[in-house]
């Protein structure tokens, strides 16, 4: 057996029977970030994505027993608390923090995202007096920060004031989450060592379940991995943007966040790079592609399964160009190498996540007909109909054009083409599940085109 050291963390929280929040979300987050997770359950809840229907508090003696039994054996480098529910459980947790000098991230859970209470109303004050002063980092949302700081929060300046009040209670660092403030962007504020750091992220229009749990667990995981406070919070913010963006629709209510999105992306990186490299080599090895090479060159690209930016899309640096009587990749395959084809892939994935790859070709009507004869769905867009405000946006044309073509086809087609305009070359884009898939689709159609009409 190969022995390998791994940092360990602990979650002290309630169990969510739907698996989207609480201990279940925390342990998924720890695992996704390469940290071994341990736990102490404070309550068992009967809940799903629509609400919390019953709560069974674990006796304080058993909460204490869980914590102590784990800590006497496993070196926990950081911990987090979630739903503590009762004053009695809070006393146990406060005692454990002091005894073991735990670095604890406190998520002051007052309510579930559905609005259901996860703490006895009369015990809120106990959390504020006993647990928050012992926290290494505390992560209240707007409503929780208002309760703790005893003030209304309507602006980012209010968030900063509230964080300062909470810090005076004893917390080493305070993250006030601004998701409930509204607006196109979500702004979070970190108050640490008397200074502020602002995190601004585009709002994801989804009612998330388990976001607060996973965020605080991610901070604890990064602390266990020996990141400093600022870096731990920064990386947790990035981690959560992916987890929320790629939430999992499993029920009829709120959408559980997906802590595994980052892990799945990391796991797929090598395979995606390899697939695009094979696809580029196939283009180089088949001179049949040369007559259909666009003036700007060819590009083949493939995205990670949970892609949100061009940096999640692998492509050929410098494109594939004509070199004598051969096609030649200018540079190596890397993430972020494409803007245009990345726009196409990312737009298509919003409608069909399996369509992760694309290839561009010079427009040829006979080639479009060949695709159709092979049973491929082809759709087009007309650049003359593009709204001026879209045309003015960098990359806006392709996003708009792909969306129009998808709308016309009723799904993501295999082929999207346009006839160009002044300064814009007529182009065919081939879409598919992988880079090799789009190259094979294109090659089959090119061979059919040549066979049916060699001229």
C-alpha cells in the first residue's frame, strides 16, 4: 500500500436528506478540492429542494462525542460550522474550538434558502455571543449580517460597515455575501486585518441550494491546504462561481450547487487537449481539407464539460493554415487559444452541453448539401439582420448568429453557416461532441461532396 498524506478538514453541521446542502455538500466540496473530510452531525433534517419539513436535533452529548472522537485520531487542519440549531450544541462547539484551537469557518446558518428556520429563534443570540467570536472566518449573507450587526444593509458601504461590526465581536476575518442585494453583479466583501477586498461576479440567475454551505466549506478546504485567508477566500469565490453556474436540476424546487464542476473540468483537461491535438493532426494528414480552408485559416476547438469562458476551451494556437500543399497547425494546442470558435462552442453548450466542439470551413453550397445528404442538421443566419447593438459588441455577432441558427433548427444543429457580408468571409461551422467528432463529420461530407460533384 502506498501511503499518502492528505490534509483533513471537518464539518460540524446538519444533514440534508436531499444531498444538496449541509454535511453532504460540505463533504463533496472537501473531496473536490483534494481534502479529506470528516464530520459531526448536529441535526438530521427531512428536506428536499422545495423546503425543510422536519428537524431532529442530535443530542449535544453525541455532537461532542463525534467531534472529540474524530479529533483524537485525525489531524484536522481547518473546520467549518453550518446549522448548529440549538444553544446546547453551540456550547459544545465553542468548547471544542477552545480546547483544540481549531481554525473554524463559521457559516451562521439562520435559514435555509427556502426560508425555513434552521436555528431556534431564541438561540440566535447564543451563536452571536459564543461561536462567532471564536471564528477564524465568518461568512454571513446579507440577512444574517443584518441580524448579527444589528443594522440594515442596502449598499456595499453598508456591507463594509456591517463587516466591521462583526469583526469587533472577535472574528479574524468576515466575508459578507451580497447575493441578496440584487443587481446584475454579485458583490462580496472580505474584511481582514482592517482592510477590504471586493469580489464582483456576474449574477447567475438561479435559485441555488447549498451555496452558503459549499462556500464556507471551500474556504475551510483551502485553509487546510495552507492558503492564507485572502487567497483561500479568493479561490473559494472562483470555485463557487462554477458550482453555481453548473448547478444540478434534480428536483422541482431550488437548484443544488455542483461542487464537482471544478473537479470534472480538471479531470478532463488532458483528454480534451489530446482530442484536439488528434483532430488537428487528422486535418494535417488529409489534403481533402485544403479546398475548404477558410481565408483566415481553420480552427478546431473543444471545451471542458463545465466551460464558461474561452479559457475552458482548447484550440490550436495561431490556427491551422495552408503551408504549400499541406495544412499545418501554426502552434500547439492550448486553452484560451481561440476567441471566435470558443464563442460558438460556449453559445451552443448553453442549449446542449454535449455539443462541446466546433470546426470552421470555407462556405460551399455543395458541401452544405453533402452534410444534409449524410443526415446532418444544417441551419443558417443572415448577417444583414444582425441588430446594430450586437454588431458593436466584441464577439457579439457569432453569439447572436449561433443563437439564431439554433432557434431556427429548434436544437443545436450539426452545421451552422452564413453567406458573409463586406469584410466577412462566408463560413461553415461544424458542431459536435468532440474535436475528433467534428473533423470526422467534416471529412465524410467533403468526400461525399467530391464524389457527387468533383467540380
